[in-house]
C-alpha cells in the first residue's frame, strides 16, 4: 500500500536550497537527476567487492599530455 504526499514549493525556494548545498551534495544531486546514479552505485559495489580494479590516476591520464 502506497502513501501519496503533495508538496507545494516555489522554484525560488528550491533554487536557494540547492545553492546552499555543499559541493559533494551538488554532485550527488546531479548524478541522481541525470539517471546515472544506478550505474555509479553498481560500479562502486564492483570496486568494493574487488570484482574490478579501478584505474590509477596515472593509468587514467596516460598519454593525455
């Protein structure tokens, strides 16, 4: 059984709330809104469970400069 909730919020209030977020929370919000959050969570789980090994900084930026 679900519960419905209606919230009335002005765009300015929402914008002010987003402006007050710290950088990490803004990045998380961006991921959630972009629809990529599930993919990121899956990748983090794969890394923590050692199914995959993340690239080092050197490997990621090899041949860039």
